[in-house]
C-alpha cells in the first residue's frame, strides 16, 4: 500500500496544515508506521506532498529509530478524537517496539 499523498497548491499550504496539526497528516504517519513495524529498512516513506505550483512531489520519510517517539506524539490526536481502537493499536505498537529495543 502506497503512503498517502497530499496535494497542495504551494508548500506553504502544506506547512499550514502541519502547523494546524491537521489530523489526516497524523493519521497517515501512524498508518505508515503501523504497516512497517517489522521492516528492516532504516527509513520509511510515510507520506508524499504533491505541490501543484512547483510541479513536484516531496516524499516524507521517518527514521525507524523515531517510531516510538512519533507514535507517542501522535497518540494524543487519536485520543482527542476518541478513536480508542486505534489508540489501542498505537499503544501495542509502542509496547512491542520497546520490547524489541530492550532485547538489543
């Protein structure tokens, strides 16, 4: 499954979405992490930004070492929306990643 693609007129428009903590961005990031928990890759492609004005696509990647922190950061947005099943998946992923980290 391909990471989610956001289409914006300018990169400033995407930055506005980021600054506003638009939930769809958080959702895309968490989904990509959850789908790649067992990957051997150092970095995971989490989303793409298609900028119409620049006629360019920017890929956003996340280093695997940042999975736990990123999941923790995004968990609060799922809690705010009372998406408890997703919160449980995120918490389980954090626990699983912590176990792997401790076993190294």
